[in-house]
C-alpha cells in the first residue's frame, strides 16, 4: 500500500515537473506581449505628441506670417500712431491738470519720468503767462529752489504759471518731428521713392548739433564739480536751441530709418505673397 502511494506521488511529481517549463514559457510569452504592447503604446503616444506639437508650431508659424504680412502693409500707420501717442500724452497731462483731473495727469507724469528728466526749466508750460521759464524765473514765481534733483523733476506747475508738459523741450521736438515726418513721408512715398538720408548727413546735421548743444550744457554742470575754481560755469541752453537741435535729430533719424524700413517691409510683403498667394 505504501508502495502504491509512493508511486502515485512520484508520478504526480514527474507530471508537475514536466509542466513547469510549459507554464514558465507561457508566462514569459504573456509578459513579453504585455511589454511589447506597452512599448507600442508609448511610441504611439510620443508620435501623437509630436504630431500635436507640429500642428501647434505650424499654426504659430502661420499666425506669425499673417502678422508680418499685416504689419508690412501698415507699418507706417503703426509708427505714426505710436509717436502721436508718445508725444500726445505728455501734452495731455497739463490739459488734465487745468481741468482738475489730477490723478490721470499724475499717472502720465510718473510714467514718463524714467524716460525724460522733466526739469521744469527745460520744459514747456501750458495755460500760463509764459511758454518757458528759466530756473531764476521759477524760483521767483514759485518760491522753490529749482535745481536738478528729484524735487525739481516732480514739480509740475501751478495755476499761476501753468502746467508742465511731461516731456522736456528737446524730447518734445524730437518725437514731434518724427511724427510729422511720418505724415509727410506717407504722402511722398505714394508718388516717389524717397531715398534714405546718407549716414554722413545724419551725423553732420542730426547728431553733431545736438551733441554740441546738449553736450556742452552737460559738461558745464559736471566740470564745476571736478574743478570748482575753473572758468566753466553751469550753462542753460536756450529753449530755441533745444527745439532746433531736437527737431534736426528727429528729422534726420526718421529720414534715415523710414526708407530702409519701407524697403524691408516691401520685400517681406512680396515674399509672403509669392509664398502663400496672399493679396
């Protein structure tokens, strides 16, 4: 009886042993199939992500081309609008002050303060008895010490003397002239090809006069600090000279740049029209 049980156990053991390789192979095949499906799924996911990224990049490229095409046809109008706004807001500030709307005027003065020194003795005043004031005249009329510090820059005027434009006289002339040139250039380019100003003329008529006028004024304030007993004393340029040199610089800058920009925009527009058939 014991021999029979032993024999049966032996047969069962042999049968189990013979099945183990098959079970192992089946398990390994199933595992391999799972790994392969996971790899294929990951590959497909990455390919779809790349296709999505490619479609997004293509859309972005088309939008960029559309914007370039739009800008190439309207760049001058954009420039004119920008410079009208840039020089118009500082002129609007004293208007707002005189009508009693001080908080938007304060925002304009504060916004332009990093862009311009806003010294009152070098700025225009509106709605007062005079368009410009010297430092001594401001000290006499307002009773404050007019210098070059932040307190002077923050002074915007009073009802008695008028209110300060938020750009100095030279900057007003520069950006105002660029705006006016843009209007004239828009009319001229419809009938003629306006050539760019030569570089030597830009330097000679635009840069040098402003450097001589503003540069000497700057040195006249710096040199007494370095050489207190020297012959050079602080010098304030006349408002007319600030306006003339600023207008020359603005005119020369726009005359040099606008024909070059126009040619570049024309080439970009024609290239996009050939590429996409746009009109």
